[in-house]
């Protein structure tokens, strides 16, 4: 199976973080229609076509044909990984034996001359002297070393002879599984290419099937009717959730701040969809192509950090921050406003510290053009500026909340 060496360009990463949420916000506000959609079908073909999810979306059982082929690719890659480990072990044995042979052959070839010289030195030494004993020990040591080296080189040659067939078999086995995985993947690609042309007709067939089911539904309601009602109810709940969040938006200049916090939170919320697509790509690249990326985890980790910072004002607007309100929940609006005014001191200390510290971090990162330590080397200064943006949005939202609490106290006192 071929590897994937694709590394996401930095401009594509930043462009996606900006453009995708804008498109998603526009699509979320369009008139929603029930039934099957060609754009959604093509989106599923692109993102999940390797599993046949586009056909399963259209309730076409031919999509099940993709699954065994995909699982075979996973199985072939697992077998190929085992063959690669066997190849590595066999190659290590052969290479180690070859290094021993290359090192000892010249040594053994020169040992005969050396031993002859030592024997001559022993014969020339005076009988019973220290020089004779030293020459004898040196000769014995050289002869023993020659025997040991001869044994080692014989063992190395035997290991090399035995390891070369194993290495060849492991290489052939690895190539076999790699080819099988590649051919299976090509089959899936061919299916996806055919479906890319057939998809409009498949969508029309699915829409006609739904229409026929609605025509034959009885008075009690069919499954299709129940599904349609469930879809409408889900859309209604989603609309109600958005409306409930919009209820927190005030009027006047505080309303402008509220809308800024709301749209900023909505904007970064769509980054979750990007994370799903990115991690899906990571899984396919890792387990289908044996090519884990160097950018998905880092890119998503940094993206989630920016999302957490920018969405802080949205959470403050919708009162979504975690808090202990055992006593607070039952208080009157006036008492809540008074307590909020008092605790806002701590809020502004935190938000101000976040803004000031983030400004220092962002300026330092911008001046030195700080980048990550990974091979991707993404610039860090935009992430540091997200701290500044998050702190500024929090302070603005805090000011709007402060004004709202002051108005609540003033209105309550005037009413009293």
C-alpha cells in the first residue's frame, strides 16, 4: 500500500478555520427541507466514501459491499506490518553477520603471517628467560584468537546463509500484502468514481422511494411519517435552542456587545466539524495507508485552545460557565444583580490579567515569529493573539453584564 506524504499547508489550515465557519453559518440559516440532498450525499462520498457511507445514507444496501473490502485493507495492512517486522529482524541478522565477516576476514588473512613471526621470535628467544615465556604466551594468545575468529566468522556465514532466504521471504510477503491492500483500495476508488456519476440518480431514486412510502402510508402513520415528524421535531428543538440563546441578547450598545459574543461563539463552534473531518483523515491515513500525519493532532490541539478562548464570551453571555448556584438560583433578580456586581470585581481581575498577559505573549511571539517545535512548524503568534481576542471579548461581555446588572438594580429600586 503506498504511503501518504501530504502535509497540510499553513495557508490551507488558516483558510479553513476562517472560510468553513462562514459557509456553515450561512447554510445553518437557510430554509431547511426534509428529504435526501445531493450536496450532503457528495459530502459523505468525499468524507466517508471509502466505507460506502454515501450509499448507506441513501438506504442503498450496495453500500455494504464497501465494508468487507475496507476491512480486508485493514487486515492486509496488519499482515504487512507483521511482515515488515519479520523483514527488519531478518535484515538485522544478515547485516550483522555481514559486518562480522567484513571485519574478521582481513584479520584472519593477516593472522598467519603474524603467527609465523611470533614463532620465529619464540625460537630466537634464549631458553628459560623471561623473553621466552613472554613470546610463548603471546603466541598462544594469537593462536587462540585465530581459532575464536575462525569460529565467529563461520557462525556469521552460517547466520547469513540462513537469514538471506528468510529476508527474501519477508520482503516477498510484505510486497504481497502491500499489493493486495493497494488493489483493494483501487477497487474502492473505482466504486467511488462510479458512484460519483451515479449519485444524482441515486438521490432521485431515494427521493422517489420516500414519496412512494408517503403515498402508501395509512391513517395511523407509517414509519416514514414518524421519521419525518421526528426530523421536524429535531429541527424545532434546534431552532428553539438558538432562540433561547438569542434571548440573552440585549438592546442598544449592550446588545451590540451581546451579538458580537454570540456570533464569535457560533463561529468557533463549527470548528468541531473540522476536527471530525481531520481526525477521520488521520484514522484513514494511519490504518489504511500506514502514514500517520504530523499535523492533525497539533493542528486540532491548537484549534481547540483558540476555540476555548474565543467562546468564553459566548459562555458568559448564555450563562454557561460552570458555577455553584445552590443559593444563587433561588434569589430574587435584585439580589442576583447585587451579588453579580460585587463578584464582577474578580471577573474583571481575571479577564484583565488574561488580556494583559496574552498581549505580552502575542507581541513576543509576533516579534520573533515563534513557530512550533514539530516538523510542521506552524506559526504560534496567531494562537497567542487568540488569547488577546478572548480576553477582549470577555471584558466587553463583562461590561455589558455590568451595565445590565446596574439597570436591574436601578429599576428594582425605582419600582420599590
